[in-house]
């Protein structure tokens, strides 16, 4: 009874969690493509050589020397010297519980936070992760506030042996970690911390806003919300980057490009994983859905790929185009130009074809006459030695109703088609069929619009005469070629 209830619980969790994960991942992909481009914003800033040139409120860049001996307090350790920022990563060795429909798996591992489960009830976590920043920075003679500061240069691991400990219960083990031992034989509850930081460069460039003789964050495009935080899109321009302006801009461009691709990859993987969870939960229902059922037989992962990859790709493209209206405008203009070019070419071909048919029939053919001639060609193609079958007559009547012809007109045109067939010369059936089909194609194109129903009728007539779609394409190309006199 418990196992059955647990399975139902997991099934409902999958039905809810799968779509939620897909929605969150698609939202992250969308926001990633429309994120604040701090490289582009930095490139537009005013380059300041001397601070006297800057005006309050200017978005500016300023290059200067850095203090390589910059020092900040370290809480668990005495201090950090030579770093713009430092991150402390805390972990605890504890039980990880993994539940599935049929089993529960327990594993001891290092984790960032203590998981709440029955085996971890007696454990506590003392050490915490956090970041360290100095009160401010100095880039040359410019003082920069550390509030909301951003970095794009790489972090590097800080060797544990280079640190002076302030907590007596911490000990250095190995090259990277400080340990807090709980003196248990199984090591459960033991904690450790590691540090990484952005080294202070010899020269750096600051990008941000100049205000009150300080470099302060430009929050004009500030972004909030959990997803923006996850994809590291603060919308703030307040950066210190190693090197002169050009080198710093190159670093920023590479960083945002790399960040976008990481989010695209992880986001797409999460979309597929979300669909995999959902389909794995409702797999029994999917087998009864046409097309989807066949893919489901191959596995839920393949089905998740079939749905997830196109959806993620479409989201990326749509968001990118909205975020880059110039690119969207160019594509729209190109599509419009191609459309009008094809339309102009079609009208030219149609006019030439209509002129040719008028000459062949010895009069200017009206649209109604072209439809009647089309019907006659269809009726002749539908004919056989034993006459028009019941199925073919039904099709022809449907064609006539499509053009709102009364029954007397239908009978009259059908009789005319049969009379012309009986008086035709003795060509072979295949030659006669091809000639009729070419004439039918020309008549359908002559009024300037080939409707979907006309194309369906041509395919039906071609099949009757033993021709496939490739033959129809050949005949259409042949019909669209101008006659020798027009070509000259």
C-alpha cells in the first residue's frame, strides 16, 4: 500500500516538475538572448584620459594602475592580499538521499548545504559560503565603490598554505582546503572551505558611471528576479577589467559570449530533461497518440529530444531576433524582396502564358473560360476506354461545385469533353495523357494563381495517367518557359 501511494506521489511530482522545469529553462533561454550586453554598453562609454575631463553622470571608461597589495579581512583567516574579490566555498560531508519509484539510495558526499533527511538529523553546519570585497578600489586616481561591482576576469584558486588561520579549530589539509573536523570515525559532519579570487592586475580599466568624483554602478538597465540571477544578468555596468580599454573590451566580449553559450547549453539540456521527466511519467498514454506513439516506443529520451531541441532552438531564434531588431528588419526586408521578386516573375510568366493561350484559341480567354477548359482537360484525363468511373464523376462534380456551376452546365461541359475525346487523333495513351496534363498545368497557371485545390486536382490527374510529382514539376517548368518568339 505504501509503495503504491509512493508511486502515485512520484507520478504527480513528475507531471508537475517536468513542465515547470521546461518553462523555467525556456524562460532562462529567452532572457539569455535578451540579456543586458555589458560589452556593448562598455564599448559606448566615453573614454576618459584625465579625471578633469569627466562630467557628473557620464558613462565612462578610465584606465590606470592598480595597487597589487590590496588587502581585505578574511573572517576565518587573517586576510587576503592581491585580490579584487574572494569567494569562499563551504561544504559538509553528509548523507545524500536519492529516491526513485522502486528504491532509495543513500550516499555519503561533500555537499554545499546539509540535506534535510533522517540520517543527517544529528549533524550541523557551522561554516558558510560568502564573498569578500574591499570597501573600494583605486584605478589610478579614480576611486571606485565596491557596491555591485562586476568582474569578468578569471578566478584562480587560492592556496590554503598561503593563508593565516584565525579560527583555532580549522586545520590545513592538502593544497586547497581548510578542514573543520568533528572527530567521527566515519567523518560525517566534517566541514571544509576553499577559496578563489580575481587577482589584482597591474593595469585595469573601469567601466561605469562617474558621479561625485567616484566610479559608481550604472543601474539604468538593472535586472531583478530569480532567473536573471541564475543566468548572471544583473543589467549593471560597473566593471573593473584587466588591461587597457581595448584589451578589457576584448575580455568582456569573450566573457559574455562564453556565458551565453553556457546558458544555451544548460537551458536546452534542462528543456530536454523536463520533457523526459514528463514523458517518463505519462508514457502509457503516449503509446496511443499517432506519430508520438512510434517515437515513444523508441524511448522517452528520444521523444524528449524530438520535442525539446526544436522548442529550445525556436525560443533562441525568436528571442535573438526580438533583441536584435536590426537583424529582424533585414530578414523581413529580404523575405519581402524575395516575395515581390517571385511575384513579379510569376506575373510576367503568367502574362506570357495567357497571351500564348489567347493566340492558340484565337480569342482573349476570360477567367471563366479558363476554368471551363481546365474542367474539360480534367474530364478527358479522367476518361478511360470504359468511360468515366463513378469515383471520377464524383470528383468532377465536386470540382464543378467548387466553382458554383449548376448541374446543366456540368452535364454540358462533361459531354463536350467526351465528344472531344472521341474525335481525337490516334496518339498513344501516354502521349495523350502528357499533352493533356501539360495543357491543364498551363490553364491553371494562366489566371495568375494556382490554388491548393487546383494543385490537388493536377496531382490526381497525373496519378491517373501514371505520373508522379517529379513529372508535374517538369511540366510546370516546361509551361513556365516562354515560347521561342517571346524569348527572342
